[in-house]
C-alpha cells in the first residue's frame, strides 16, 4: 500500500492540462461492445479504474490496441461470453463499479448480460434498481443469485418501450440507452440524466449509426437499429479534475492556468466557485486563476448563509462537494454544504477537524464550515484516503497545511487521477510517493 508525503505551505505556479473524463470514458469503453467494427477512443486517462475496465474488455475477447499513451483502438468481433460466468469475472467485475455498464451493450447485442455486485467508493448506498428495472421494461428477464451476489438479464429480443426512471441516474441512463439502441421499435426514456457525459455517449452512438434524439434533455427518444458500425471518439476533459485543480490553486494561494477545459460543459462549476469568492477568468478555452490571498463567501441577497448542494445536471456535481468543503475552510465567511446523494461522503471531515478546520457535521448529509480566512492555517497530520474525492480533498488540504503530512491508501486517489504527484511537482508542489 502506497502513501503520499506532502510538505505543505508552498506557493505553486504554472499550467495544467486536465485528463480525460473518468465518468465519460467508463461509458464509452462499454459502448465498444455494441459493434464488431473497430472503435478508436482518444483522451483516455491512465488511471486505475479505466485500466481495470480495459482489462475486463480484453478478457471478454475485445481486441485492444494502444495507439498512443492516451488513445486506444477496440474491436469486439470475437466476444468470449463464457468469461461472464467464470470465477475470474466474478473477481474482476466486483472490483469496479463502472463494470455494471457492460450489461446493457451485452444484453442488446448478445441477448444476455451478467455482473457481480460491483465495487467502487464506499460513500453510501448506491443501488442498481434503475438499471435492471429499465432492462426489464425492455423485455429482459432478471435473475439474482443472493449467495454469490451475481446479477443477470436475458432476452431473445428487446422491444422498445416508454419508461420513467425513478432517479436521473447517469450510469443507469447510459446502460439503458446502450441496451435500447439495438432494440426493436422506439424507446422513450423520461427523467434521463443529461450530463455532458451522457450527451457525449449519445453523440458517439449516433456516429455509429444509432438514432437518438433529445440529446441534452431529460427525454431521450431512441429508434432501434439492426446494427452499429465503428467510429472515432474523443473524451471530454474531466470537469471533476478541473475543479480539483481550482482547489489546489486557491488553497495554496497560487497562480494557475488550466488549459482546454471545455467551458461550455462546465455547467454550474464556475458559478459555485465564484460564490465562494474565488476569481476565475475565462481566457479562450482556459481557466486562469490569479493568486488570491483572501476570498469571501457570498451570502444570499437577504443576508442568510450560502448553501452549496448537489443536484442532477445542470445542478452542481456531487463529486466536487468535498473540494468545495476544503476550500471553504480557509474562506472568509460561513457556508452550509448539503450532500444529498450519498450519506457517507462527508465523513472525511473528521480528518479536516484534526487539521484545525472549523467544521460542524450536522448529520450524514450536511456540514457547516466556518472559514478561517487563512488567519489560522491547517496543521499537517497523518491520514487515510477513504475514497477518490475525499482523497484528493485531503491532498489539497495537505498542500495548504504547514508541515509534512502523510496520506495513506492513495490507491483511492490513483483510481481517478492520472500521475497526480508528477503533475503537482511540475507546478512546484513538494510531494513524494512512498511505496510500503
């Protein structure tokens, strides 16, 4: 198990280019199973979760060719369906939550899809009902082995239908969408997620020959086609990583430029950071963050305390609430963080309190942060990363803190952030990876 050793309190400067979007690429890679033709995917981040999915695709029989450090060619013309019922798959699939999205494409193309109960971050209840209820609506039969925690769906033919999703699940929408493109007839998905990642998946599928309309809205209409062809697709920059670099700049009071951020796909992110008092400048498609010695949280017009809450797109992404919480510890003012979606994601605040932050954990979903305006800096400490987003938030806190901090279990950070220590070093951070 590896650790990071961080010497905090140093000013940083320079330019960072964000990696490809983790949450998009996991969907895109599953979509290659829908066609026997070659699919090229560019801007693929070199991170643990993505590499695990590429490995699973290879074990399924997908031909994988690495074209450059971040580009791959995939061809799913000789799929080994027996792997789905193997002990190896039960082990491999259970280690990655994103593996759930292979079920829709396999069901659409081969009439069956199986998955062990997937892993991922331990951030609270993350149910799969939306996925399987959608497959059942399309005509699939569902089975579940309680002893082995193994899910399966099978169908001789999927039939288009209308469905209202019980929640606007991004992965659920993606999975049902991929199952629908080869179904017979027309499918309408109401309350569909409409994040940029879903829009990108729709654009990719349409370029392969699918007929999807309503892209960008919460009503997707899919006219089934008999087959899909190959394509080339480029993954968007990762909006969560962009928000993380904003956090790095702000907490270290540094000047930083984030390149090629795809401003039109950032949604509420710039606005939320500005409400925290942070100066962000749009320069072309870049974000420029000037050195800021202080930033003040805006109250509402009536003077009441600002609340930052997550919501389905175009609301604020839950994946950045941990970053916002850390930034708020050194702001001037008070903010209420309301994490609606996951009941365990705020439990890392005890580590920030150990560092000297003034945070009141009201309940599993809400925390009040009283900013210290850099008048009392965070103290270095030893801590453990519980999940990807809490891990990067603790790393940002450590970069701000005076003294040397140790973060254990950094494999959690590696799951979502490509080569993070080298990129931090390139802008002046004092960070070292220690392999136990």
